[in-house]
């Protein structure tokens, strides 16, 4: 990465690594704010309360987050989440590009995309859960954002999602929660929303995406199945969340990888600060892969 955002992301990463080596007491002495945030999050979890606060991203942008939600805690403490996705955006998105963010959550990656594309570009962001979409809308205002409160799926229809509330909103899904998230399953409510395909959305809005980020909580295969024309004809850079996490009904990650390979894409993984060619494997832990067209 040579972009101006590379250095602050690298600094945030190193800061996180340094702190991760310390005990809680040592962190309290070296970085009291970080330790107090962790304590605050744990208190909120125990009491069942939530708190809306402003966090600063690694490039200095303020955004609203909700504690004790997992993604929010990471952003508040370290200024970033999912380094591989952030690095892919920094390296492969340019000024004036048209981008799509599937699974916008509270808007962290949409904000990073907007930083890259500028006012001459576009960030089309999808977030289906109304309460999550409301926070995203507060964070992503004006140009270059085009926000859509719908699900992305393999066909146009109404779908029912599990909504775990703002404090567990990173796990909202059309399927059961990840292995080990049974408590969230019992606390969920059902939300029925409209769904569309990316092919239909792109055709309707007459756009040609340069970059597509997909984080659909175990529905990534269906999202990709609904973008056949995009992958055949437009050939954007694609960043996809993967992980064989024991979710019933979710397609194996290797099947997703093979599907993109069939469109003549090359997979890359983020390793020690650089993207390297990825060799497909039979099983995948939680991860994000970058796919570049030949």
C-alpha cells in the first residue's frame, strides 16, 4: 500500500499488537483509555444496557457506534476493524470510482470508501435491518452516499432476517447465528424486508461498480449468485467475508471461492502487510479474501 491512508492504518495495527501483548493491569498503566473502554463494555454486557458514543476512525473521521456491540468496541478502541478489508479498499479504490458495500452495518467501510472515492465517486451501501440502518444513516450523510434499506439476495423477494438488537447487530442474519452465539439466537426478533439482487440494482441504476465489498453474515453465496452479469461483464474488484463457522444452511466457503474462480477471478489474502496469492483450501476460518479479475 502506498496510499496516504496506509500509514495511519499501519500505526493503528502496530498499536493494537503492542497492547495485545499486555495484561489488563499493564494496559491500565500504559493506555488507561483502552482499559477503561474494555471495562465499560463488560459492565454494559452484564447490565444489559447500551450506550451510543462517538468513535474516531484510523483516518480521523468521527462516527457513531453503540456499545457493547463487538464492531463498535473495536472501532472505539483501535480505530479500525478487519484490516484486510480496509487494506483492500485503500489499495484498489480510486477517486471517482463507483463502489458497493453489501452489509454496511454502522458504516465504517462505507465511510472509508467515501474517503477514497471523494465527491466525484459513489458509495452504494445496503443495510437491511431498520435499527442498524438508522445508525448508518447518521454516519453516512450527503455525497457520495446512496443508502438502501434492503437485503441483497439471489432473487427479488421479501426475506425474513434475525435481528439481535443494536448491541449484537453485527450478527444479524437470514440464518442462525454463528456457532457459540446461541444466546443471541434466543434474544432475536424477526424482521421482514425487501431483497434485491446486485445485477438488478446495477441495471436499474445504470451503474458500473469498480469495487464490491460483501459481508452478509453467512449469505455471501446468495449475494454472489445474484451478480452473474456484474462478474461476467463489469468485472469489479470483489472483497468477500468467508468462514466455515457451523451455520446451518450456509454454503461452504470453498464453494464461494470456486464460484468466483469460475468467473476468472484470482484470490488474494492479506498477510503481514501485503496481499499475496491465495491457494484455495477445503475449510476456512473467519477471514476476508480479495478477488481480482484477470
